[in-house]
C-alpha cells in the first residue's frame, strides 16, 4: 500500500523529455494507492503525476492537488481510479487509461464529481468523453 496525505509533496522535475519520470509509479499486481491529500505533480509533459500500470487501485480522498495526468489500468475493477468517502475535488483531474473502449469504467464512484474529471486533450480531440452512468464515469464518444 502507498499513502500520500496531509501536506506531503511528491514532485517529478525530470527534464529528460521522455515518459520515464513519473511522480508516483506502480506496476504492482495488487494493493491500494491512497492519495488522501497533499500534492502530487510532474513538470514533464510526457510523464504522469500518478501512473499505475497493473492492478493497483488508485483511491482519491479528501482534497488532493494533482498537477499532471493520472494513469490507471481501467480494464478491471482492481486497476481503476476510485473515490474515498471524504473526497472533495481540488480542481480538475486529468485521467488516462490503458485501453479506450466504449463504456469502460474510468472513475468508480465518480458520477457525482463528473465536472472534476477530464480526459487528456488528445483523447478529447478524437471524440472521447467521460459520461456519468449510475455511480461511475464511463468512456463515451
């Protein structure tokens, strides 16, 4: 389990120009990454503030500041972005996923916070949108 909370600041300042410098990276096959506040950011445009490439749940709680994209493996429940009971958005969170398929759940429990989540601009430019369905945010086009 990974937990970021309170006034913690996790930043990637790599200027390598590649996608290898992420503020938080996990390829774990299980577990939970709790972002319970604090600030997670990257200054590298090709990197992610948070990148989970396998089956670790990324859980946002309280009011974290996240500058940069959040990447999850959204094809299974174990690899999705979720909301904690005390989640109170602090800006707009940009979320990216491993596979773009219509009706894929992107944010579990995110329907009430739809205006606080966005897909990366390049995905929006090709017609993808986030849509609230039930309690979740799903891919639409």
